[in-house]
C-alpha cells in the first residue's frame, strides 16, 4: 500500500525546465518511494539514477559538459536519488541546467549538510527545495477512519510514523525495524560524510536528548556527561538537526527581563526513533514519560502541518526565570499564539506574565479532545 505523500503534489508543481528541485529528509522517510510514484506516470524521457552507483558518480562528478550531455542523452527529466554521495553535485547540476536546454532535475539527499552544502552557491537562483518528514497525520488520515485514528494514537506515540512502521501491523516487527533504523541507517551520513570517529558519542547524545524533551538543554552539562567540549556538542547537535533526526526551538522574548531567550529545547521528528534510542516501547500505562511523548508528537505534527500547508509560522517556547512557561509559541505575521500541550484534560489558565506582557496574544490548551484540529 502507498500512502499519498503531500509533498508529491508540491514536487510536481515545482518541476520545470532550467530548475533543480532538491528534496531533503531523513533516511527511510519515503523519498525514493515518492520519486518512484513521480516517474510512474512520467514520459519516457526520464532518467532515474542513484548517487550510490559508482558509474553514475563518474559522470556526475566529471565537470565535463560533453560527458554530462552524453550521460543525459535525449532524456528531459533527470532524477538523482542519494545525491549527497556525488562530489561537487551542485556544480555539475549547474552545468546541466545551463548547457542542456529544457532539462528538468530532481535530486534527493538524506542530509542537509551534504547535499545542501554542495548545491547552495552553484545552484543559487536555479533551485527549489522541499523537505520530507516521516508521515504526518494529515497523510496517514487518508487511509484511516476516525475511530481508527483514535485507536491508533498510542501506536503513533510509541512507534512513530515512518512509512514502513505505519504499514507494518506486527508490533514486534515494528520494534525490530526501528532498532535497525537507529543502529544502521539514521546516522549513516554523519559517520560517512563527516568522518565522526566515535559514533558511540552520537548515540549517547541522542539518548540524553531523549530524556530532556520539553526542557532547556545545557551544552556545558551535555559536554560534561559525554566527556567532550561544548564546541563538539554544538557540532553534533547541528549534524543531528541537518540529518533530520531532531529539531530545536529557541525561547521567545521581546526583551523582557524575566524571559529566557538564549537556551534551546530539542525534539525528535519521530517518536519511534526517540523510543528506540532509549529502548523503551512499553505501553503508555507503564510509562512515566507520557507527557514528553505527547509534547514531542504534537509539536512535530504541528511543524509538519505548517510546513506542508505553507503556513510559515516561527515556532518558539516561552519561559520566564521564575518557571512560568508555555510549550509552543507561534509568531505568524501580526499573530502571536501560545499553546500549552497537556495529556490530561484538566483546564489550564495562561500564565499571568504572558497575558500581561502580550495582551494581543491568544492562548489555547491542546489535549486529546482537540488535538486533531490542531495538527490537520
């Protein structure tokens, strides 16, 4: 079964002669599957190749206009999967765009530090970018009835929404797939492309982050626990973000003295990855981290929803030094909206400092009763 990916329609809109569309996303998020469905109804002028193929790389790394033309032949659409493995991919795609009239290009990469770094300057003005995440509830909802969505909520919190996980009914197999994803695939680009010598430190960092969801992270404290410098911690966090394993929110402030603005909170793009990292797939009634799972899930789904619908709100958290806080703040144009994310249904009032400092802002509690309207 194929679950229609929202970005597939956007991809079809962006493909045009003289442009390259770059698709970023974590491994196993469905980039290759999306490309296969893209070209399924395409004309015969499509050339679909992988950057992991050494023969393909010999052409796409050549920086020779004639060799690149010979490689393209009569094709009008070039699709390069795993393009981050092609050296100087940006320069060679620029040569193709500039010297093969009418050529359309799509390239995917599972790490922004690989593909984006190599394509940025050469393809300036010649590219569009898309990001692909594990399936959103907007997409999964296309194969679920409302009562199924409600009953599957615990599965989303425990096992996440990577396509293979969603389509696998067996729980033990889900756990096996997630453990394999974390141990063999997810950090592959960090280790190969960035030459990390001690990969165990990356995993230890990921585990530490998994226990700090919804809390500010101290780089100095992480460095002490891991036996590395703050600079190294910063670098590893940056690589994890660019590999689409985690993302971060900074504190919202309009320079009020009480507000914390320089610290960051880290979240996982997928709950299943978080739980696999700490090796805990226990049911919700046996866990003491349900609040973390719920907050991680809701904010991630909201981020995907905003990105896929073109609502480019700036996300933050809000906290004061005397521990008044709001889990998610969105700044969108003249709008300022605060959201407190709670697993329980108990009513929550906005912090007085928030209401006093930002009287124009809204405040809403997101719980199990209303979360679908927030993420769909």
